[in-house]
C-alpha cells in the first residue's frame, strides 16, 4: 500500500492506494484535512470538524512537535493500524527546511528513509499525466490550478530526445491577473469567465492540446464559466478533481523503477546536468553515474563509500549540462588525506545539491581496518 499526501500550505489531501485491489481512482480511500487555523473561517468548518473529516490546528510549521502530531493524526485516520509500504508526498513548500522537518518526523514515526518519497507539484503532475492513456500523454496537456492563491497554469508536453522520453513542464503564474475571489455573484463570475478564456486562448496557441485538468476551489460547483468551459471542451478531454497531486505522488512511488522517475522531467527544482565519477571496478576504468539530469535536487543527495590507492591525487567528476556541448571535467584534490604505509584508504563521498543546481562534495577519511583508524580529515568543495 502507498499513502499519498498532497501537502499544501493551507490543507493536506490524502489517498491510500493498494495496487493489488484498486483498479481505478474511485476505489481509493481519501481524506481532506485542513490546517492553518488563522487562514480558515472557523464557523464555516465548525460542523465539519465535529464530523471528524477535518482537523483544524495552528500553523504546523511553527514547531516540529506540531507537525509530528499532525502527521500522526492524519495518517492514523486514513491507515488505521496498518502501516503503508511507502509514503509519497507532493510538497508545496519545496524548501530544505520544510523537507528535512517532514522527513525527520516520518523517521520518528518509523518510516525508513527508502520508503519516503517527496516530490514537488510539477513532478506530481508529470507522474499523473504519464499514467494517462498514450493518446493523451503524447500530446500537450494543460493543468489549470485555481486555488485560493490564484490561478496557476501548467503546460506539460512529452517529446523524444536522443531516444529518451522528455517531459517538459512550464509554469505560468497568473495569480496577479486572476486572483481567487470569494464573491460568486453573476457579475464577478462573468468577469472571471472572460479572464480565464483569454488565458486559455493564449496558452493553447501553437499547441495540440489533448487534455485539460481543472483543480482547486476556483472551479467549485458553485462557479460557472460558460465561455471558458465551451472553449477548453472543444475537441479536448476535460477532467476536474481534487486528487491530482496526491495521486501523482502515489504513481511516482509505485513506479520508481519503470515510471516517470526513469524519464527526464524538465521543470523547476530539477538538476540540469548529468554528473559522473571516474572509478576503477575489477581493474577496469568506468564511470559511475552520481546524478541523472531531471532528478530533483532533494532526492539527488547521495553518499558513497570507496577505497582509494596511495597514489591517488584527485577524484575526477564529469558534468554534462543540458544545453551545452562538451563535458566539464572537475578534479577534487585528495592528496592531503593521510596515507599510511602505502595502504588503501576508505573514504566517504557525499553529494548535496541546492535548488540552484550547485553541488557540494564532501570527502571524509574513514581509515582502513582496525590498525588504521578513521582520521579527522574532511574535504568540502562546491562545484
């Protein structure tokens, strides 16, 4: 079983997906949970909270304890006594502080690091589209996310690149032009209808659009946009629902070996280059892929252990960027590491990435065996 969570800054939406029994999304156990009490009209949700479908608490990011309590509560409501095999989160606030705090809490709840998958919203959309029929995913798809933050539009296309599938996602921030309006009067909805139509008309230009997905409170059942809907429905398939991001995270977790994670996804929070390390394996020189282009910077973190010979002066990395020809060769000196009696030494190499794509390489001396203890030597290089 996989627990998927759409972890927004105002709410979380959960799905529990059992690959063995769930044949379609109607079979999935779902839960909506609201937080950030200061942003919620308490009277609106007072009755709902009594029905145990919603939980109102203060800002969960104020403290680790609040977040831990919240995660225990919502996962307990969906999973009960059962523990899912994996937990997949689509995280709105895709920052190091937030991601580390979530992972730390899940670790305390007993989830192994290998069973925690955290991706951003664009990755979740690409994963969801990848699981649609081939006639949909081989053409352009658009997502209109009209939440209380305003309208965001995502253009998703699949193309071939050197025999590999490339998912390109472009984000268009329309929140200033089309903010969320609580007013549902006829005059307001007509104004919004015109604005939405104009955005769709410009967005679809020069695209062979197969499918449109609508998401968010702005497309609630109490809102009608006749001109906009008439345009997007013309010769296109249109879907509206609330499980887009959490199901995208679930699909990503279910198909880590053969799904979208094995394709190249071009969007924000992605590493834009391949990084390889020179190694010798069984006496033969070879390259070890450290990170693949299209991996999100948080999931790209890696720690490796190697033996180096006494005559090794530097480690060599090769970086191949997306839009540049040629290979950038980067040498990291290790000649300052202690060498004792011409013995092999064991080292740990860590790779940490930032949202900007910068990479910090950490090399730590771990010694060799009982008679050559690990030293205090530590090398850090930013590439």
